[in-house]
C-alpha cells in the first residue's frame, strides 16, 4: 500500500511517496503547474506507475485553524483528483510544513537556488510523513 503526498502551490506541486509498507515518506519530484493543466495527467501517470492506493493533499489552514482562500483552492484540487483517479484523497493540515522544509535546508547550508528546486518536494514529504505517523498502524 503506497501513499502519495502532494504539496499544491501556485506554481509548483511537490510530490512525495511512501515506501511499500507505508512507514516512511520520500520526496519524488516537483511538477510545474501549466495553463493547460497537464499536471493532472502527470499525477495520474505517477499514481498508476507507482501503484499508489491513496493520496494526501496538504491543506493550508490559517494559524487559527480556519480554512481561507488557499485552503479552498487545495480542497478543489483534491476533489478534482478524487474524480479523475477514483482513489481516496485525504486532506492533511500542512501549516508550517514549507517553513520547516526551508529551515531544514537552511540548516543544511543548501544554496538558495537549490532550495528553490527542492523545497516543494520536501514539504510534500513532511505532509505525507505526518499523515503516515498519525494514521498508519505499525
């Protein structure tokens, strides 16, 4: 049972995938969003190619726990994935995951250019790992 995590952003979508046991999350890639919405086809290809059984989409909540405009966009994205892929799609609170990813990369002394390339993938890994830790029985 593999699970895929997605960090949906304005320009990019970070992608992470669990191991076969559903214990650990690893960053997979970053998908650039396009006007033609080809990112949905790329996600479908990754789901099929990696035998993904469910998706986790980061839900950006406000610090007080409410869902704002960004959260509503993520919810619409998750709903579209449910319809296209016909697999369970879960929303997971992603507050501060991008901040945590940035901080980790800064502490590792990763250059600004390289941080920009991997921060979305790392945020997706954090979203997925948090979901796995909270929901998967070991």
